[in-house]
């Protein structure tokens, strides 16, 4: 597959901005020897570049997947805390969300930038028929753009509820004031776009890595129906998506940990992912250095490449969510006495190892490491006593620690199987356990099959989603669509934050994950606020979401 296509996306992105400029005639003058809106779209390669422009805000912006989006998503949930780095991190942890927060504003802004680029591609790619291309030639690229438009709208309605539904590229400032459309209306368009994507996307992403495939289109169509709680239709579409995906060569790979390895990218478990390039200086990401452990002794920092910022801090609540013998816990988390890496220096090193005894008394034990020894993770290397292992990368060899290249998974086969399981559980069908157990029986996981004796079908499926997808930024989407934020956090004393929460003083700020901001919400269906700048400039939006 051709990963180089993404390096051309900035060109297309610049044109999408140019096309949305004001309509004054002097701004419309375009040198004929430069690409412009009248001469850029010449062939299928340029059509693909227009589509790539819709990816640009998601994969390059620091508030999105290029840096912090997944970390913040987990930090909003019961799966993770955040290392305090500025006032907004404190607000996120407390769920003290306000309309003027940068995260609230940027997620809205960058989603609509992506939508605008998608709309431009959808509108203009058909003009290539004037150059002799057929609908069959062009529909795959239109389908990619419609997939991205639906992807963004699905995100927007999950976080913000009713949002402006814009289906044409905007070209003047007076078009920017758009009224909010009902979530049900937006979902009608989402489903229509994913249906088109399912029918017209290619089997291989038109030969480019990171592009949605027909299996991804089918999977997201099922996801859209599930999010709308149309369980019968979601079941039908999920079954069809599984059929398409398996026909096209997707499956649960045996080695769970390798799903997230830079040495195994584009593997057949990944239905949709965002693609990055190591050391590219253009299409890299720095979420890996943000996730890597920070408080490691200097002598051991080489293990992860010399630096880690440690913003992503898993919770004891997530640790406890795993059954004691579930290997996915150690694939996902660094916790007390797990192997952090291998000691490679020739000179022995003695370090104090910290823990608690069964009475809650801190104890310190010296450990001497020799070449080739496994280094044990120490809980003092993190404010929560835990660090994340999944979706981290060895930074050795990078010209800059911000130039990591690990891809970010957005939909896996396990996710799709659990979507089908959820549709069945919501309808009271015991077949849900078949699909849960497919996920649990992965060779490197090999957990005992669940039965009806283990609890309600819905609870079993929801629990399996949490542990299978832990620290992938998915948990908050589930909690929001289940209206489960308040019940999850309760009075702020039920989500343990620190690995040794049971032994910490009651006054410790690391003991529990408190969410005092939730008390201000008047409803159980919690949404983010419409950004303040949108409220200020959009004359057709005069009321924010409840609680703001």
C-alpha cells in the first residue's frame, strides 16, 4: 500500500481552505501555473488527494489524534487519570467542562474542517466525468469522502448532540451561521453516507493505507444503527459487516499485543485506523511520548527511548476490571511487578523496589539488575501507580521524540464482534455470548467462556468491551451513548484512581477519581457544550446544551 499519499494532503488541505475563502473577485484570481480550483482536479490521483484533505485535521492537529485526543478521551472516563499539565487538565478530570475550553472548541472546529473538505470532494469529484471518467471510476473516492463526513458527524452528535448539518462546502462568511439539526436528522444522513460507503468503497482502500475499505464502511454502518439503538437493524448490518470483513481477509489475530505494534501495522484485525509515518517530519505523531512512562529512573529511560511525558495514567478501576488471570491486563498496562523491559548495560545496577505489604505498610526492597535481566515496573513511576503499555512505541532512533509513527486503531474486528454481541444482548438473545466468547478465545487471551450464570447479557458485553478496548480512547464514547457517566462515577468515591488506593490516606488526591463537575448537570444524558466562539458568531444558535 502507498503510505506516501498522506504527505500530499497538506496541498489538498490548503486548497480546501482556499476554496472556502470569500467571494470577492480579487481573491478569486489564481495563477494559471499553480494548482487551483479550476485546474487541480485532473485525474484520479488528484481526486484521492481531495479525500486525504478530510483526514488532515484529524491526523495532524495536536488536540486530535496526532497528540492528545485519545489520552483526553480516556481521561474523561473511569479508565484513566491525567498528569496535571495546566488548568484544562484539572477541568477535564473534574468534568468541569465549559464552553470556552480549548478542547471543546478544537474538537468542534477540526471536525467541521474535515467535513468541509469532505463536502468539497463529494461535490467536485463528479466533475471528472467531463474528462472521461465513469461513475464506477469515481464512486470509490466519493465513498471515501462520504465515509469521513459520516465519521465526523457521528463524533459530533455523540459529544454535542444536535449540531449544524452542513452538506455543501462553505464559500462565504454569511454561510457559516447554520442552525442545529436534530440528532435523528443527522443520523439519517450518517446512515445514508455509510450505506453509500459500504456499497462503493474498495476492498483494499483503493491501494492506499489508512483509507476506509468496504469492510470499514459496513462496520460503521452497523455502529451507526447501534448508536441509534435500532438493535434489530444493527444486528442485520453487523452480521453483514462480519461477512464482508471475513470475505476480505480480516480476522482476530492470535497475538493480542502485536495488534498495536509498529512492526505489525496494517494487520488484518484493523478495519479502520489513522496512518502515521515514523520520522517523517510531516505525518508523524507524538501521542507515544505522551503515553510513555515519565518517572522512570534515569538509568532505565533508554528502555522506552529516553523520554516519556507520562500524561496518560491508567486507573486502579481499569486494573480491577480485568479478571485476575486475563492476560490483556498485562498487554495493556504496566503495573506492580510486571516486566517493564530488559536491562542491557554491562554495569550492574541496584535500585530500590517499592511496594506495600498486606497490612498496607510501605516496604522497600533493593534489586540488582545485571545484563539480560527483566526490569520490574515500580508503582512509584506514576502518580497513579500504573502506566499504559498499549499504543506506545520505542522512541529510540527518532530524530525527535514527537516524530513517532505508530498508527491509531479506530475499529477492530473484536470491536465489530462486540457490536453484534451488544445488539443481541439488548434484544435478550443469548447468542450474544457466542460473540463475546469469540473475542475471549483469541489464542493469546484464551479466557474461559462466559455463560448466563456470569450476569446479565448486557453487563457481560459492556464489561468485555471495557477490557478488550482498554486505553484505546473508546470507553468515553460507550459511556456517553449508554447515558452512564453519572452512574459510573457516582458520588466520586467509587472509581479508584491509584493502584494502592486502599492504602492511601483519605485525604490523598490520588485515591479516587472525583468528578465534582458532574453535579451541575440537570440531566443524565450528558453532552459537551457548544463552543463559546460558535455561540458568539452563529446567530442561528441561541441556546447551549443543558447545564451550560
